C-alpha cells in the first residue's frame, strides 16, 4: 500500500502548519456557501467505503502512526477543547462527517445515507453551519454547552482500491458532560479516509458507527 506524501516527496508528519491562526467563523461562512459535490456518485463512494471497512485491517507501522494516528488524536483533542475552527481545517474541501442511525454496521442494508435516516450527515457546508450554530451561544440544545473526552485505540489500516486514499479504522469511547445533565458515554468504531490536499494530509471522509446507534439518545448535538 502506498503512503500519502507531501509535494516534496516527504512523509507528512508535522501538524504545525495545518492551521491558519486568523481563521474565524466568518471564513467558515464564506467557505461553506455551496455544496455541489454530494451526488449519486458520492453516495456510491460511501457505500463502497462500508464494504472496505469490513476488512480485518493491519496494525499501523510506526511511520503510519506518526501520520494517521497522530492526526486522529489531534482531531480528538481539538473537539475536546471545543476548537471547532481548527477542527474544520483538518478536512478536505469535499468532505463528509457521517453518523449512521443503524446498528450491525457495516453489514447492514440500512447503512445507505442516500435512502435511510442518519444521526448526522454533514458535508462541508453543513459542517460550517454546525460550527456557526455552536458559536452563537443561543443554541437551546447546547445550553449549557457539551464538553467531551475522546479515547481512541485499536488503530488499523484497511486496504482500499482507491488510489491516493488511506483508510484507518479505530475503536473509541466518548464521554460527554453538560452542566446539570447526566454524563453520556458513547462507544463504537470510527473510519477515517485520508488524502492529500494542497500538500497536507487531510480527512476526506469520517464515519462514526455507534454501538447503540439504533437506540434513542439523550442529546447528540455535539460533535463526535
């Protein structure tokens, strides 16, 4: 399997240059005006992803850990610090953040987001909308706001037939706390699809498969 590399041919391991320090909610609003890329072909790609996620996978090499595992851990840290503007910059321009509302994934016909309800299905425009909504300070379901702690493990690289992409699957436990509300604990597995964009390793697609996705949940208006 080929690794993703930067434009100079070196493996991309540093996260220091990922973020524009002046990037704000206003930039997200300007960046997320349209979403022309979600179409039949994109849904077909997501269905193909789920077939590949079912493979056994192989433990990451040390070099892969420095690239892919490090980026997932960085994503978790940004979400736990509520640094949504930086989290947004980890994703490609034609990304998807998807939380299916079906269990027994990936071996379930109800996984198809084109024909079945989801807990979340955000393209880049919708991701931007979500961040702006969270930043208003008046979103009723986030008063008081959620604070999270992500724990990830079991990172494996899953084979893919798509050139220029790397798939990494992991297990997670997530604790969510809101003042005067019970602590929620969620668990399951995540799939991250990485690709290079503008010389940087980025997340192109992320699927979050909850262990109890088919059950009613108290409040899932935070980012998983």
